[in-house]
């Protein structure tokens, strides 16, 4: 088994007030979720360990939104309103980046459907994504 190298990708919100970097492999699996908030926002989820995420901008540019259990921390730019990343309920030890908010996309992305409408039955399928390989 060949170890994959990690590549840095920059990303952020529409206006640039929120900027971040992530380290991921060139081949990634991202989720398209059908829960209420993801359907409305069109988020494509790239879940990674917190150690592979770095916020480059000030936290003062970010507003937090929570609902339901309050575990997920949805971070929005205070200026343009874009949610470029958040702390997901499925992986509170990780970060979930909206792939649409990366400046360039990983070379190989596989988009898989995730049944977030039935989150309680399916969350276990994501738990491994925030763990270090």
C-alpha cells in the first residue's frame, strides 16, 4: 500500500473575509447530503481532522449558527454570508469544508450521496473521516 501525500489547498468565502487552508490527498471522497440545511445551501462535504485545517483570517469575520442539538457549529462570513466550513455533528473532532469554497479542487473527487434526512441511522458512516490515517 502506497502512502498518499498531502497537498495544501486554500479556500474561503465569497468576499475573502474568511480564508483557510486544508491539507488533503489528491483523491478525496466528498458527501452530498440531503438534510434540510445542506439541500438549501448546496454544500459538498469534505470532512477532515482539525489538525489538517488552519483558519488564516480573524475569527471576528465569522458568525456561528446552531440548531437542533447544537453540536454542529455552522460558521458563516459576517460580510457575505457564505458557509465555507463548519464543525459537523457527525465529526465534532474534525472540520467539514465546503468543497465549493476551495480555490482549486483536488484532482480526483468522488461525490457520494449521504442520507442526512435519516442522520441518526447513517452518521456512523462518516465517523472515520476526522481521524488521522
